[in-house]
C-alpha cells in the first residue's frame, strides 16, 4: 500500500514512521509513505496556504488552490482508492473503516488546519472525511498518523503473527480478552488456572467468554 500525506508539518511524522510496526512495514516493502509539504504549492512568496474567511469571522481557512494543485500533481502519478480529509465532523474511524481502507492500493490523506478547509475542497476534491473522535485536535497530523497506523498493521505480512490482527479488539465486534505473562503468581495475584491448563479448547472457550463479558461491561454498544 502507498499512502500520501499532505501536510503543513511533514517533520511531525518522522519519529512515528521510523519506529516499530510502521517502520517494519516500510522496511519489508509492504508500505510506502510520502509526505508532501503543502507550502510547496503556495501561490505566493510568503509560502502561505491560508487566507481570511469570506464573510468574516475568526480563524483562517486553508485555500483551495494549493490543495487542488497538489492533488493534481499526485493524481498524475497514481490514482487513489480514497482521498481522505481529516476533520472532527467526519465519519468516525472504526475497525470496519480501517479494514476497508487496508484493501486499497493507494490512499491520500489531507491534514486539516486552521479553521478548516475551503468547503469546495470537501465537496469536490476529496472522497472521504474521517474523524478520530469527538474532540478537536490542533491539526490533522495526529489523526493522519492514527489512520496510517491502524490501517498499516492490517496489511498482510506486517504483523509477524498473521493471526494477531484477527484477534484484536473490535475485529469481531468484541473487545479482547485479558492476557497474562510470567510469573504465574505475583505476590498472590494469580494467573487464571485455565491459562496454565494446557487445554487449548478450554482456553479458547474461556477467552471468548471473557471477551463477551468485557464487551458487555465496557462497550455494550458493540453488542
Ligand atoms: N482535526 C481536528 N480534530 C480532529 C479529529 N478529532 N479527527 C480528525 N481530524 C481532526
């Protein structure tokens, strides 16, 4: 999969993509990511890409021209399964959305900023708007990183154990069961006997039961 991220702050992504699973996905050639500095498409000498809002009011608006020119350049090189705009009023990111995005060959993410983007960008240039939750971030970069991370880990071969993405919370509409590691007894806090039993069928049944119980308790909306 290839992800293009259009941003005013490309260096914000440096660490995120050079560590852990995202880094491994890139090293293995399963993911490539390109950061495009929107200021490179500014139409003025000040490298600005925002302007006052028509009709007045506080906050600057990201202009359509730099974004349209940037997208035209990118689309001359590849076509996208989705061009995503990060916005707090977008469709909420969910595991189902991540699964869907992970099937696309190329996606492009436009990081929002300021008071928002000229409405014509939303209407005509992008294909999808995604929010990572009901709170307002100071920019779309963190949202883009969340989207890229949650999608990249689903690409076949990215996780070392193919089944581990399948047993993630939410993947089957349930949250994950509890997990334990050594020691089996820490100051009297014991690991459930069933996990030490060696009986895989009992363990699987217990895990499913725990998942259902936890989902009822913590996220009943999923049931
Ligand atoms: N930009 C600002 N807040 C955001 C949010 N919650 N999700 C996605 N993009 C955003």
